[in-house]
């Protein structure tokens, strides 16, 4: 009897928690009318925004990996003073409100600052451009790459690297053939999270790069101008594509991990 | 021949050892946990930096060289098999790492000698403990090391597998003319394998010589413990209960 009550209680807990995540998502699809969906599918501005979002999130994830993976390797392999402070700094983007991130990035990268002028020399500006979108998305998502890569690198048995070196491999060869492939599933998981985080960014983009419009921006715009029903089909499309990419990436990550 | 003189300060003790071992000999460093056995191997392999070191391997001073240039292969207790590579890829790793062409004939001899032919395309996660040991040895042999360092390679195995591998190592040493330094805390392993025995305690060598000398005059401390353990095993065997 006691076991049955326990089972029922646990089942209820699982049902409520999973329902809390799944119900609002499913609700969007179930309450969508075909007419609204077709109208949205024919809306070029929506497709443009979705494309901009995915392009921005992809480039931001790449930038996050280029900057974050080497940092995670250094933090996991070397002991030095202030290492823990650096680790804490990599988590800052998660705790700063994203509108504040937008304001910070705008005041740092606008064309009146040294860095803004430097990039402007190469015809790269950040206010209301795809570069701004990438910078904002990379800033808010880099923590995911660093922390996942850090877990990946720390989880590798140091003896593997030792054996590799003693078998005649240089430190560089060892990194590319032992350390990096073994940390790759963790880096990949971090990249998936970073991609998802970048895709969902609104706050920083509202301040730094409202244009070209991303999917969340256009959803927000349609919602404030025309109401819930106008925003819902765009949300459905974005959720559909996000889930599709998420499951494809997850499949490849699991496939790699199985080996 | 290896001639090593190593000194390094550690919080618990100072490691201060000097020894010479002849070419193509099987040497066992025996000592209790925390005696500095693994540290000695890591210093020779180049994974720890000594405060003072002179390591001459076959007339070449190697103490200032990076690990990959020493021609010393280190095999840790957990074997360090690369889990993302197949058995064959593990075995030929040293050729690829040094950007030299694979000596297929030699690799084939090793694979056959170690009975790994049916396993070459498998991943390590699909191998038993004994098979993994053989893969690790095959990979080490493929690198044609001037010195092979074995860091308690048999300590986590059951008695049967341990005895099988002890015999296997003896045969391997003869076939491939290896110079081996094998670290262990198990006297049985030492007696079965050692041509030269070293007793290491708190970072100092308390005994070095052959087994006859050791039995004649065992050193105090861990040396006496070893003798006590061996005597108790002998006593059991003398009862002839089997």
C-alpha cells in the first residue's frame, strides 16, 4: 500500500514537472489555426527574421567556441593565481540582466569608442547590424560553452595525455587527437545550449541590434502591435525549427558519445 | 643502460634516488603506497619536473627533453587506453604521433604475438581487463621504446589474470628484448619478474640488487615486511594441502 502511494506521488510529481514544460509548448500548436499559419508561412519578413536568428545564433556559437574552448582548456589544465576568479567571470553573462547586457555592449562597441572605431575601420559596425546580433548572442551564451567544455576537459583522465606524450606525440598532437575528441561531446552539448540561448535572446538585441529583426524581436513586435494571435504562428514556427535542430544535434552528440 | 639520479622535494618527503639498470633487464621497484614509486617513473618519463636530475638512457642525457623525445613509454595503472580509438588505432598511435610510416610487418608480429588479431577493429569499451592489458602492451611495444615504465599495471587484477600476465610479461621481455622498470607493491609480482630488485621507502632506495642478495640480507622496514609475507605464503604452500 505504502509503495503504491509512493509510486503515485512520484508519478504525479513527474507529470506536473513535465507538464509544466510541455503543456505551454503543445498549447501553441494545438490552438493554432490553419489560416493563421498559412498567412505566416507566406510572410517574407517572418522568414527573414527566422533566418537572421539562426544565422546569428550559429555565428555566435562559433564565436563562443573559438573564444571559450581554448579558455576552458587553459582553466582545466593549468594552475595559476586567480584561476577561480577567471572561472567566476566566465559565468557573469548568465547573471547580468540582458537589457543591461545590451546597454553595456552598446556603450562599449558604439562607433564613438576606441573598439567601435577600430572595427568601423574594417567596415564592421555593431549597432543595428548582424555583427551586433552575433556579439550580443555570443555574449549571453558563451558561459554555456565555457562551463561545458570545462567539464569535458576536466573529465579526461590525465594519464591518457601522459601516455600519448610518452608514445611520441607532441602536446599539440595530443590535444587534437586525444584531449579534444574526448571533450568534444561535452563541448557539443555546451554549443547546443549556447545556440539555443542565442536564438532566444531579446533583451540585449532590443538595445544593440533591433535591426535586422530576429524571430524573437518580430514576435515581440507583432505581439505589442497586433496581439497574441499575430505572434503565435511565428512562435510555432520558431519552436518547430528550434526543436528540429535541437534533436538533430542531440542525435549526433549521442552518436559520438556512444563510440 | 639507464643511469638515473633524481631529487625532488615533496611535502611528505624528499625523493632522492640514484640507480643504474642494464639494457634488456627487468627491474622491479617494490615499495609501500606513498613511497615515491610512481613519482620516480613520472620523473623518468618527464611528467614531473625534478629539482635536480640526471637521466642517461643509452648514452643520451634525456632529463631536459620533453616526454615525447625521451623514447620512454609510460604505462599507468589504468593503462591509458584511448577509448575513442579502435584496438588497431591504439596500437599504431605512436607511428602516427611521430609522423612516420607504419611498420606493418612489425605491427602484425606484435598483434599476433599478443593474440589480438580478432580484436583489432573493436573499441576498448568492448574488451575484458586482460585484453585491455594486452592492447596496452602491444601499443607500448609498437613504439619500440628504449625503456618501458610499468606503473603498477597488474594491481587491480584478480589472481588468475595477474599470474597469466606475469608469465606473459616474462615471455614478452625475452621476445622483444625490452628494458623494463616495473613498479609494484606486490612481492609475488616482484619475485616472479625481477632480475633486479629495488626497495623504495619514503623516497629513498633501501635496497638494490638481485633476488638472492635480497633473500640473504633483506633491508629493515618494508623489506622485512616483504620477507614476512613471503614466509607466510611459503608456510601455506609447505602444508601441501592441495
